[in-house]
């Protein structure tokens, strides 16, 4: 059976630099009826486990370590035995949320994660966070961008550990080079496509953050 993409929306808080905001997060599940990977275990381990429906969880992949993307990861890992994977540049952020529990493995640029006959390739895309990554699945015509690229522009860079010129470079060099019809599945909100976002790059740069 071919791999499919399931979307679960969970709700909770994003906390950084002394602030707290109510947010809804996309949890992406990629797999078939037998096995899956979870991209960003946000807020609700019970709901994510239910959405898995008994499938074998191969990995919990974290696009970055802001608390709203990783807060349910340890609980989900404990229940399923799946390893938590994170880019090492985001360990300082991770430790703000889970100081007593480190990730189980590293996401490195170019690493391939196989699930249900398809491959997810890790693209290191710093800017929103130092260890932010996207997961490109050419066989599914999609890229999971976390908070690097959204419908309408780049992820926020106004808080600690972020940098606007860096996220622009990441988007330009790593994402806008993908096929225009590639579906962009984001960490929050609705999907878009590479072709829909590419023309706005000069406007993003002019606007700055």
C-alpha cells in the first residue's frame, strides 16, 4: 500500500522569551496501514496515538524545538518506543522544554527517512530556529516545512534563536529550488505550493522582520 499523508490539528500554547500564545499546530503523519512517522508531536499525545490507529511508529521527527512542536514528543515516544529525532543545533531550545530528556537521534542535512516505501529527505533550513529542518518527499510531491515557510511568507524571526536573513537564505536556496507544484505542508495553517510562494520573495526581503 502506498504511503499517505494524514493531518491532525492539535491546540496548546507556544512559550518563549517570557511570552505565551494560544496556537493550533499541524501534526503530520506519513505512512500506510502498517507503519508511520510523525512530524512534530504537538500538544496532545493521546490524540496523536489515536490517529496512528495501532500502526508501528518508526520515528517522531521534530522540524524544530519550539515547545509547541515538541511538547508531546516524550510521552508519545514512551508509549510507542519510537525515537525522537532533532537537528543538534536546536538542542538549546529543546532543553528549555525537556531538560531531563534528550532526543534519541540526530537529523542531519541529507539524511533520508524511509517509511511505507517512500523517502523523506532532511533539508536543514535554519532561520526560524538554528536547527530547523524541512522534510522533502518527492514521491508524494510535498515538503513539510514546519515553521520555515507558510502560505504568505517565511516563519517569524522576531524572537530568540531566530534570524531573518538566514531564513530567507534557507527558503531561497533549499525550498524555492523544488518543483513549483510541490505542496508545502506547514506547521500551522493551510498548505500552499512552492510556485505560489516563490514570486513573493522580493517582497519578503523588502519587508524584513
